C-alpha cells in the first residue's frame, strides 16, 4: 500500500547510465555507458575504460554481458558483475553473476549448477577468495579458485527462507539481502525466516491456460503473528551454524537490521510486534550469547530509519554507521520530538545528541571524522523542500547550509567515501533534474561549465505549480499545490481534481520535478480547464516533527480523511471553484483515501477514481497495518472505522474502482469485498478488473494505454472540464 503512489515513487539509486558508483578511495567513480563501464578520476574527471565490451564477453560467445550492477573485491583485482536480471516482487533481484579477474581477464560465471537466472545478492568475501549467494531460498558459498560450491543451507522451500526474506519483510522493512560476511572471511551471518506458520494468500492466474493456476504468497495479514525470524552464524570450515540467542518470542518480534562490528561481535536490531519498542543487542557469533545495549520506545511506533548510504537498490541492506574505530554508531531517533542524529557507544553507556533544534533530519548522507563533520538532508523552514546541511560530529557545532541558497527546491547528494566529492542533483517543480560534480570541501563544481548554475543560466522557467498553505476550522495548517487552468479567468468556476495519498509513507506536496504531473490523464489537464491539486495533512511523512507524523496512530481512515475534507471545505470558499465538480483520485493508499472521502464526505466529493485500494484494512499485511493501527485483538474498532468498506453504503457520487487480479500487495479480495457491500446497498458504480496484473497494473500489451484511456474518459464524463 504505502510508497506506491505510482506517480511520485522513485526507486533507490540503481547502477545505470545516469548514476555513478564511487571507487573505494572516493577519488574516482564508475559509470555504465554504451555497454561498457567507464572510470572517471577526480578532480580532473578524466575518463578511461574500466570494463570494455571485450572484457565483458564470455569465452566462446559474441555478445557482451549487459551490466546491471557490479561490485569490486576489497583489493580491487576482481569485479562481480550482475546481469540477465528478472523481477521478484518489485525489483530485479534475481539474475546471473560473473567474476572478472582484472589481471588475467578471465571471466567466470558463478553458480552454474543453479537454475538461470536465480542467484541473489552475490558478494565477495573480504579476502576475495569466495563468493556467497542465495538461490532457491538457500545460501551457498563458492570457492573462486576451485569453482566448488558449498551449500550452507538445504531447505529449498519458500516456507523456510535462508539468506533473504519473505514478502512482508521485503515490502515493509526493505529487507532483501539477508546475509553478511565476517570481516575475516571465515563465517557468514544470515537470516532465516520460517513462514510455515504463515497462511498463504492464493492468487489465481486465469489467463495463461484453459485451467486456472493457483499462485500462493505467504502473506501475514493484520492480526496474524509475524514470520519467526532468527539469525545464524555459520563457520565455513565446520559448516556448523550457531544461532544468536536473541531474547523474546520470535513470533512476537522482528529483526530488521544486523551488522558485523568485528569478527567477535554482531549488532542486531529487534522490534516488538507492535513496533513501539526497539532494542539493540551485541551478539557473540561463536557462542550466540547476546547483551542488550540500547532500547527506545514510542507511544505510537518507532521508525526503522534505513541508512542506505552508498548502496543501491540491487544490493541494499540497513547498515549501522560506525565511527571512532567502530566504538560508536550513529542512530536516528524522534525521541525528543524531532528526527535527530545521535552517537551511541557500542556498549550503550554513552549517548550524545549531534543535531539540535526544531527541525527534522530527513536523511543521513555521510560523515568525515577527520573534519568532525556529518552531512545530512533537512529543510527547517519549508517541509516541501530538502537541502544539504552539515554540523559537527561532536554535537557542538551549528547547523550549516551547504546547498546553494539560490536553488530553491529539492537537492540530493551522493557523497564519496572520503567525503571530498559529491554528485549533486537538483530539481523543483519548474526545473527538470540537473546534476553536477562538486568538491564538497569548497562546495564548488569541479567543472564550472558543467555546473548546475551554468546549466540553468539563461533559462526562463515556466512556473505552473503554485504552492499554498490552508488552515482548517480545527486549526490544522496544511501544505498544498495546485495548477490552474490555462487562460484562467477568476470570474469563472472550474472543476477541481485532487490527487491524494495521505498515509504515513508518502508526501504528495513536494517542490520537485514531477509534482503536478498526471501520467494517467491522456491530455493536458490545464489546457482542458481543470484545477489540479494536492494536500498533505497530518500523518504524512513531512519534516514537521514527530507529533505531525504520528498523530495518525490508530486513525488511518479517520484523521487523514477529516483533514482532507476540512481543507477542501475551505477551498470551496474560493470564488473560482465549482462545488458541483469536485473529483478525487489515488492509487494504493491513495485509492483507500479516495474511497473514504467519497463515502464519508459525499456532500463534498462528487467523483472518485480509486486504483488498487485497501478497501478493508483487515486484509493488509501485519507489519504495515499493525505499526500504524495497532492489533485487531486489542482495538478492532479503529481498524473497522478506518476501512472504506465500512462506509460504502453512503456512496452518492460517481465511483470508478480499478484493481489488478494478480496484485500480490493489495489483494484482489479487497475489490470483491467492496463490490459486495456496494451491491448490497444498490449503489451503482463502475468497476474494472485487470486480469493477472500486479499492483502497478502495467504488465501486458496495451495495459498502460487502456488504463489511461479509462481514467481520462471517466474523469471527462463525470467531472467535465472547463470554466463556467
């Protein structure tokens, strides 16, 4: 549900023609270009070919490998190449792996005994002598000299998963890569998920043959216990696994983060089932003994802030950020009311607040211990934007803005490991994404002619998106944006189309490129005479402090819906808004919001288009729904009150409901439960089921065009465009 506002979502940075991968020393970066990998040395930015097509062509073949991602061994003499990838749930996390020896130029495929392409998360051992990988739910280690593969586990079952995760862990914690090498290369720590006690949701494939095919997905819904998870450490010489003795019932806890600190210590983060308490344990990999060194709680939930520094979507994990020779680590917490960085000693006896003030750290980016500096994204005065800031690692410094004051909008940075250089990108609603390489110590472009300032010089921005603030009768001030019709005439009244999401995993009101665009509308909404608009209310993850974000606890479907409706009541007072032509649409969580607005406030919203919506919160996964709504065994009434199906009998306006029958995220039963309720009360509506399509509804020939046509024609028919 969350983060699938299809218009606005961006996947974590992938290795492709537009992104870079930093060299280990931070003084160079790599880039995939024209089927080869180039290396750029800094500060001169001089280019050489690092991996040529010849290097990437296996013996006896004529076609070179298409590089999706790659990693280097610690000594830099070997390259692990990821290619021939395929999608698992959301991302291409299965494929083939090849090792290229840069000295001998020998190219060898890893895991040849396994089905192709089936390998996941392959990685070199620190000494570069072995490669570990996952295939078919099991973990393997392959010796590069002999080519011999060692099976660490032999489960071969989607119900007993080693080295990777089940659907819920991947979706809600971004946990995919489930194993890590010890620093001395002698052991591997890995997760094992036992899904045997988790019921399957059965999807039906009815399109590929005359007989339907059952497609099971292990899927714990709200109210069901979590999949038991444990972490084992296998000694490669003995093949013996020692399981870490982490306290607590595995079916009442989660383990979202794990990291080696040394050969004799592993750190593990644990969350209780309600996710309002988190603990960090120091664990001994040889004995399995554990010691709690840190704990934190919240009346609502404790966020798992995944530091994704210098990692990529294909090899992502949640690292601990170590400093002071691994005697301390960084921690992001909201415990003082704002998201701030802390440094905590690894024995838990010392803690220091680094960032201070009434603002949120949006994301940690890098640290430079030599200069006592930490870099992070924040936006203290405008929750729709983000900028690079720095302060002192010892907590004694002032907040310093790094991003150019003249560039108002959203900034992102990929900072080199030595914190000397950065790839800086910038956009706002009227500026397409543009980037530059900068020297971070001087904050100047490496090449002034290729600087963002130079690229923007002389351009004339066309500002179509207007940002505004609106205060409801309850005193809640909300950020919003709108695009008025072309040739706007204030004496006329225009229809308004609201884009909504409103749940805790996504903002819609952001000053970045793409805001205000509607990819589903097959035309120009402004030219046709629509006011297009969006509002962010309480509960959205805007950098406005803990209270703003967590006021939605146990109130999804209530407080967020009320905020939208009360803000819309204020907007209806504007003289150029037509109260008879108010439409709303959204996808996933936004689809749920659309349904709730249409059903709970039928006097305001006359037309709605809901796509892949959670109509009944009791059908959604336990990690997400229990985090924000609690347990149905304790507060079922909140979950019922927040579900659109509860209010379906109130429908008065025009509803178009759309769902893919192969949706593994928001299951198709949501659609049929809602349809049954609407039918029960003789409520007329339109419904479109896309056969065997997933949550994104983009598979199959002609699907995207059909969806866009359906959406656009329905909107034009039931919320007619143009001023009157």
